[in-house]
């Protein structure tokens, strides 16, 4: 069992004992996502796979939160925001904007990217270095801006 999966499993038990229903619910959704990847997708559960599952869940919740806020449902949006905050606690320390800028500059230099057509090269170079440490959607926008 991976370190991250072990930590999540232990946190589910702790939350159940504490009677924290919201935390238990969110962590159970996460364990279901991990089990789905393990069984249905036939993927060995590594920390990278768990991080990928968490990132997917965070992205889904951010989308839902935005829709709830625009739809005038702040109570549901707040629930989504709480789930996001909980899930982010399992991701590695996020990169600072300065660190991201430096990595983008390094990626552009090392891949020889010259324009928008080279965006895929830059993303491929960056993805393993920023996995779980940066929002890939925002990163994509920053790369587009730099490649102009």
C-alpha cells in the first residue's frame, strides 16, 4: 500500500471515530475513486495515481463550486469549497508563482519552443515536474501567454 493511500485510509478511520460526517463522506469518495482506478482501470496504485485521482476530484469540485455560485446556491458551493480544501491537504506542497515561471522558462529553453504550435512539447516537459504541485489548467494559460 502506498504512503498516501495508507494515510487516507487512516484518516477515514479517524474521521469516523470523531463523527466528522463531512470528512468521512469526502474521504470515502476519494477511496472509491482510488478503488475504481485500481480495479476497473487495472492500474497499480502508486502515489502518482492517487495524486492524479485527487487532482481530478479537485477539478470536478471547482467546476461544481463555480456552477453553484453562478446558480445562486451558496450553501452547495460552500460544501464543494470545503471538500476542495480537504482534498488539497493530500497533495504535495504547491509551487509558488515564481517557481512556476522559472520552470516554464526552463521548459521553453530546453524544448526550443518558439510559438503556440510547440505548446505540447512544453506541457510534456513540465507535466512530470509539476504533477500535483500546480493546477494544470492555469499552467496551460501561463504557457500560452509566454509562447504568445
